[in-house]
C-alpha cells in the first residue's frame, strides 16, 4: 500500500512538473556563433528572481580559446550596477547552448529565433518559465517588434507575461 501511494505521489509530481509547458521552444536550424557574439540589449523578459527590478540590462557574449563562451550579464538596480559572469558551451543541437552562472549547474539557453542580420533574437529555456527578447540596439523598430510578438504567440507564449525593460 505504501509503495502504491509513493508511486502515485511521484507520478503526480512528475506530471505537475510539465504542466504549462505546452510551448514550442525548439531552436533555430542553424546558428552562426561568431555572429551571435557581442553585446545584446534585453528588450523584454519574463519575470524571474535573478533579474527582478533590473533595468538597462545587457548581455555580452565572447568566444573563448577553448570554444566555450564567456557570458557577462549586467543591469541597474536601484541606480547601482549589477553584473553576473557565467559561461556557456555549445551542444550538438544548433541553437542550443548550456549556460552556467553557478558552478557545475547548467541550464538550457535556446536560441529560438534570430533575425537574418543578427540584429534581434528570441531566447527560451527548457520550459515556459523563461523568455527573452534581445536586440543589438536598446530599441526595436515596430515592424520587427510585430514579427517578434507574432512569433512568440505562435510558439504558445503569452505576451502579457513580458516585462519591457527600461533603457532610457
């Protein structure tokens, strides 16, 4: 009886962990990692604790000699600069990187869309909790923003969950 109850609880927890993840977070078919390097402005994101309250957020990616990627995220909180340094590594799947800010723990970094000119990108994760819109400039032209919003919606994400980052 105890084993049956334990299996029932485990099954419930397992199915609960996938609830709400009916988004399509598939990655781009190809990614030119060299073109992806450099500075990106965070235009919008889903709310999460590690960036809560940050404005003027940017990410800077640089390729290291060993093939890994140095990651430097920064922003302002209460008028003070906050910076987080991490690393990323490529995988065998195009557009799927694994990023770490906490030692040996890596998370999915899914490049779901990047414009042909590498001026904007949409980044997701392994589940629907994280989403970022990145741009090479602090703003995005409205025509491009409409394409981005349409793409996000078509993938099953809710636009109302986006926090628009202040870069003024």
